[in-house]
């Protein structure tokens, strides 16, 4: 997949829908219930599997490229999830550097620690709106597919700013859920399912305001780009297959569509795949920003 550059002031993305890495979070980073999504140990393992699909691996590689890491740097990952991005960052900064992954889920933190990370990499359960680290601790801060799940998203951005050293940089990755295209032969049902799914996060259209939010926190916007995910087949290595199962479970639990619809919605995809009609497209919006030296 290529990465398309955005220019500042280019306007809002046109409606269509999209993705999220942290889509199984069930609580806000203040510990209050956020959605009906399950977040048991089993759910953590499903998220780990989703992170190992080719689409998410490619997005992780692009995030690393844009971070432009230097050996010896100190890096924070806000909402580190299964920890794969942190592990890749640690390989770049080396033993002279330090990487910290913060996540609300004790199950995910335990999963990360169970893989015996190198000494330069540590994980902790933490609140994205109140991170227990001193000011100016990090050369870079990354927040991928997490900020849209926190009601007080501006506080997350302010924490990133506080924790960066002068001259430090941040990358925020977010999804606009109105910028997703998922083919169905029953478009009205698809529209109902996706409308219900929007309730799974606090800011389903965050990319539209993210540039201004970063500037409001004191950052200088340094660039923005689009990372596309395109699936033309329904298989275990496709991001959309794992996402569809999350969507089905969430919408079924909400109960705001007819009870039979989430199951029928999911069952349509293998049928479309068999007839060569499966199509899924989603964009991730990557914002780079700098803290003045």
C-alpha cells in the first residue's frame, strides 16, 4: 500500500468509513466504561492476532519510517496494545535508548511482558490523560489508533506535548469511520451496522480536527499523510476479517439494530468473496508534529 500526502488546509475527507488498532478498548483511560466491547484475556489475544495481519504490519512499518528513529533515543508509545510497535522501536533505538509502552489494559501489558522484552523496553498500565513520567522525558511520542477512544482527547495531546523534550516530535494515527468503504449487496443494512459501530469510540471522526488540536496544544504541524488498507479477499490475513468480527459482536450487544442483522451482515462476506465481489477499503490518517526547541 502506498502513503498519500495531505496538505494543510486540504479540507475534510469525503464520506465513505475506516479502521482502528485499539478497537477492543472498553474503558476510557480514566477507567470509566466506554463501550460494550469485550476486553477479556481472550479479547487481548484476538487483538494480538489482528496486529499480526499483513495490513497492520505494513501500517506499523510506515509509522516507524515516519518516526525516523535514531539510536539512543527515548520513545513513548501511548496505548501500546500488544506491544509490537514498541518492540520494533526498541530494535531501532538499541540498548543505548529507552522505550516505554503505556496501556490501560493489564492483560495486554502482561502479554507484552510475557514475551520477555529487552532491557531498554518497559511496559506499564497507565492513563493516557495523566502519564506518570516527568516533563521533557522523551525524544518522540507515538499514539496510534488510541486518541479517538479517549473522551478528553485534548488532554492526551497535551500530555504528549508535556512529555516531549524541546525539539521532540510526535506522531498521531487515527481513523475517520465515515471514510470506510465496505461493499454489501444490502446497503441499507450495511449503513445501519456502521452507524451503530460508530458508538464504539468517543471521536469517530477525529482526523478532521486533529491538526487543529495539535496546534492548539502548542505543536507545529510537520506533515500529514494517508495510509490505505485495501482488502479484495476475505481471508485470515486480511485486516477486515478480524475487524468484521469485532463489529458484529459490538453491534449485537448494543441491540439498536434488528437482532438477526449483525449475523447476516457477517455471513455475507464469505459469500461475496466466493463470487469475487468482496471489497473493503479504509484509510488511516498519520499526523506528524514538532515541539519547538
